[in-house]
């Protein structure tokens, strides 16, 4: 594992332009991770809906929509943390 000290040393040696590229890359990695989490959550919800649709565990359409909107809002808020 790379030490934090080594990373900081290398970052401090960069020009401002290169530092901006590093920051952009870090943001890209974080967004990619958030996208994976959202895709996994969507997959889980879809699988649940397929398995439980038409059964006693099927949710009310309005309740389902509200739950999905809430999950998406939570994911969006986390993306800006």
C-alpha cells in the first residue's frame, strides 16, 4: 500500500495545472464509484419488483415512486459530499 506521506510528497511537487488534473481525476473516481452504487441499488430494486410484483409484498405504485425518488435524492446528496 502506498503511504499517505508519499502521495502528499508527490502532490506537493506538481505544478498547479497538474494538480488540477489530479483533482479532476479524484472527482472522476468518486463519481464512478457513486455510479456503481446507484446501478447496484437500481438492480436490487428491479429484482425485488420482478420477484414480488403481483404478490402480497407488491408495493402501492405511489409508495414505490416516492421510495425511488427518495433513494435517488439520497444518492444525489451523497455525490455532493
